[in-house]
C-alpha cells in the first residue's frame, strides 16, 4: 500500500477521531484540510503515534454552530493533491424525522395494500 489513508476510529462528544496512515514511500506528511460547504473549518489536530511508524492521530472538533437541521457533510482532503481522505455526514432535525415518519406511513399503507391483494388472490385461486 503506497497511498495515504485516513481511517475513522470513532466520533465521540463532537470529536471525529481517525488514524492517518502514511506509508514509507510518501516523502511528506499531507496537510489535511477539513471543509464544510467548500469553506475551511478550523479545529483539527494531527499528532504522531509514538508506538507505530507511519501512523498519526487526527482529531477534528465538529463546530456546534454548524450542526443544523438536515444533512451536513464535512470533507477531509489532502490540501496539496485534493484527494478526499474521508468525510463525515450528520443528519439532524425535526424536519428530517417528519420525512422519515411520512415515508414509514407510506410503506405501511403499501404493505397493507399488498396484504389485501395477496389474501384476495389466495381466496380466488383457492390456495391457503
């Protein structure tokens, strides 16, 4: 593997944590940029794992002011190459839950319709 990778390890208390794996063939450590709606977001750190060669700990604090109704996506890229290393998508809000409830209600109605049609078919064909 000769490519830089950023692997998520967890999201806890608004902090996205991951491991940046940098193979020996890569000469310089990538500068990771976090963006939201194509705007840079501050509040991330990179520190070396002293126990494993080529592994760095990356932490990104999700700004509370950017958590809103709907879907928010944060993209982590290598600033020099533009390579997307990872991303975080968050879904929140009352509007979204209403969409999900409406979709579930529609699915229930369709399932009831299918059950009635299946029962009618069984009665007409004499199958149980």
